[in-house]
C-alpha cells in the first residue's frame, strides 16, 4: 500500500504537458493483487486481460476501457469487466462469475509509466461444487495498479481522435 501511495504522490506532482495516447500501444501492469496485459485500439478504447489472486481465490477476465476525457497527465476512464472466479475454503470449493462497471483515472508519470485507480459496483455469483449451494451479491470494488506502456502511440488527443 505504501508503494502505491508513493507512486500516486509522484504522479500528481509531475508537471507534464498532456495525457498520453494509449492508441496502438501495449501495456503490462501490476495491480493489487495481480497482473494484466492491455492494448489500446485507439486513443479512446482499450482492452485488458487480468489475473488476480489472493489467499484461496483466483479472478481472471477481460476489461474494456473508454477514455472519457483528458486532463493534463490524467485520462479519466470508465469501463466494464467480466470475470471467472475460483475459490477454495476450509469446507468449500467452487467457481463463479463477477461483472463490474467502473470509473477512475490513469495518471501518466512519464510517457511509458502510469498509475491507475478505479472503483465501481460488482455483482458476484458463486457456486460451491461440494454442496451445490450458490450465493449472489453486490459489492464495491476498488482497483489500483501501475502500467508500463510499449510503443509511441499515434500522438492524438481523445478530442482529435473523435473528430
């Protein structure tokens, strides 16, 4: 957590001229607690594959991002995520699905490095394979991580891309 706070502090204190274009660029990411690979189709749309795991739970699936607006070195983002979930407890074991919509921001520290944070509601549905019991619910999910981008992008802003 301290690492992410330090990255956030550096990100917001940087004095860059503008947000970076994600179009035509790949990124690898470290998020809490997992890894990701992202590709920007253009300056407004990106697709990411994620895998996250913690004690006895695994979550993997795609995320679709839309850049809503650019402010200085920050891209305001919104999107949706669909995940496959596996879990193992002391007396249970099973699988399930999760779906989330989110809003957040990606702050570029330099051309290749960004800090990202987003939050949104998620619906989760899990089934225990041993007892055939299932449970569903709504929760709030907070995601944060760092991304390292490869490539130069097409150097257009979101406004120029949308014209």
